[in-house]
């Protein structure tokens, strides 16, 4: 059954629905990459698929556009796998369950992958039909959400275009012309275990909105991992307990909306501990009453526990790290009012048999600030005998005020909608920075249809906006 078959533009939503039926979380995009390659083969289009799964499909110019400069269109294949508490769908092996609510397409309790499945759908629809356009190079990259890894590995020498339209923005009418650079920091802290016992209590910080750590970090939404650290630090002042297990977050660049811990507490203190948890929940609700009014701490008191628990030193180090690791907005730009300059996000924690793992996303439009925040985390870990490494380091993208591409797009927008678009730089990372650093003289502009709550189980994509952006994209290609 097709849920989107009656939506316009039909070809775009047809491909979007097919994409949603193929699991394509970050690190697991081979099936969708192969789909794109097969798409090109069936239509006799030139296609390159590299070892990582990046795909470049080339289409000759339409009649009358043979002398026009080649245009690059670009988006990424992977999506963030996130879902609402209680949702049990296995997004690594199952496609999405789509629904339509008025002007919005959504997935039932999971991320929709409009970021950036709609870009893939736009490009496939362009390649599948005869429109007026210059020669096209459609670039489908992998693992953007985990550090722009696909774009970083792509051999940009295969591309001949000097104008690129990136389709990875989430608000119609906004032309993005610059972005922050970033990196992912991965820290590991060795831990030890000893025999322990007590009353088992499971604590879960939940009910938070979460969201994209680049787009929504300035909204100061609660970070479930940081709040869990605060809760445990508070309990540690008054009660005797240790940790049995702990986990939180799914991906490093999404603000975590849930984190949980199992603790073993002295039976004589269990009741008082529960009362302190309730008091802490009241404090969280007061602090986050504007950004996360549904925040809560669920508590499940179990039976007596006897087994492995963190040794005292490991417990102290984990609690210290959770409370001291930076997360959130660090600095705002002194030049562009309201723009976040530097931020970080503690996105994932995992406690294993041998170590405590943290995944930390750092962004900044100033490289030295990005390195400074990353170094804070590194120093914390190394001081206590842990290790730290970075991956997915990507450059920022500087605004090109004399861009001819930007001028054409502004003119077409004004012609269609009788108003000026908003032109801005953003704090989130985009692959444009990597392409600009690899292709001399490349002009870039990023656009996209309106979406809400990306990287969360409430993600939605505007149907009418998809149609308008599609029509705008066709109009721009006619003029290039």
C-alpha cells in the first residue's frame, strides 16, 4: 500500500516513499546506495559508486543547455535512527511506517528521514524525467550524520561542476551560505567491577524533546545524559549506592531525550532515595518548564540484587565525568546576532564490561574554539587514565558574498514569491564545507523544504513546502 501516492509532486513523493521502505541509518546505507546505482543502470546514466557507498550519477544537459556550466546537486543517503519511548520498531532492519496528517508526512513514532531523504527523492525525480537543466552531477553521500564521513572520503576530482546546490536544509525560504565546522570525540574510561548487593532501582530520565544538536542546541532543551549525571551526583551526596548498568542516547549529534541507569542501593536507604528522586524531578520540571515541560524521572524499584557493580573508584570517575563534561552552547557569535559560534553535545554513553564510553559532538565556526572544547574532554579523560580520539573532523564553510549562483537563486525566489529570501549562516554542519575545500572556486547554496523536529521521533515534513521547493529548484535550473 502506498501512503503518499496522491501527494504532489508525484514523482518526488514516489521516490521518497521507496526510500523510506529501505532501512538506511548511518553506517547501514549500502542497500540504499545500491538502489541508486541500479536506478542509474536502468536508465543508462553514468554512475560512480565508491567503496564507502557514495554515488555520483551524471545526466547530460537538456537541449539548449549544452554550453551551460555543469551543476552539482547534493544530499546524503543516511538518516538518524531515533524513536519515541515505547516504540519497538527495529529501524536497522525495517522500513518506516508512514502517515499523513494534514500538510505533514510523518513516520509513526520514529524519525522520518526527511533529513535527508527528500534530497535523494528530489535528485532521483530530476534524473528520471526530462526537465530544462544544464548537465547535472547528482551526488549521494553516506554517513553525513556521523561526521560527514562519506563526503570526506569522496574523490571530488570526478566532479566537473563549479556550482553546487545542497539540498540538506530544513526551512523553506532560507538560503544557507555558511556553516560551522565540527568533529566527533570518542572517549573511553577503563572501569572495574566488584561483587555487590542491594535493592535494585532503575532510574530513567525521559520525556525530553531532544532534537538536532546543531539546529536546536540554542533552544536549551534538556540533555537526558547530563540530567542523569546531575541526578546521580545528587544521590551520591546522601546515599550509599553503586551502578549496575547505564546507557543513554543513540547518536552523538542528536540531543539525547532518554538515559537510564540501574543502581544497587542499601535496602535501608531505598525509600528515602526514592523520595529524593521525586524531589529532583520537581526541580527538573521547574528548570525546563519552557523547553521540556514533560520531563520526568521514572523509577522502578526491584527485588534484591546480588552481582557485579562498579567499584568505588570507577563509580566516582563516571559520576565526575558525567557532571563535568561540557555540553550545550559555549559561545555566541560576536558578529552575527543570535548565531551560535561554539557548542558541544554529549550524545551517547555506554557502560560495558571494560569501559565507560562517551560520544561527544563539537561544532564551531572558529577552528581554534572547536579544538579547545574538544581538548577539554580529552584532558578530562586522560587525567583519569582514559583515552580520547576524534573522527569526522570537517571544515566550516565561509560565506561567498559575490556568488553568481546565489544571485540567480535570489532573483528566482523573488520572481516566484514576490519577496526576498533569508540568507544566513548556520551552526549545524553541512557537507558544503568539504566540497568547497576540495573544488577550487566552488559556489554553494543550501536549500530545502520545511521540516519540524528532525532527529526525533516527532519528525515531520511539509507536503506543500516540498512542492514549492521542487518548483523553485526547476526554475533555478532553467536559469543556470
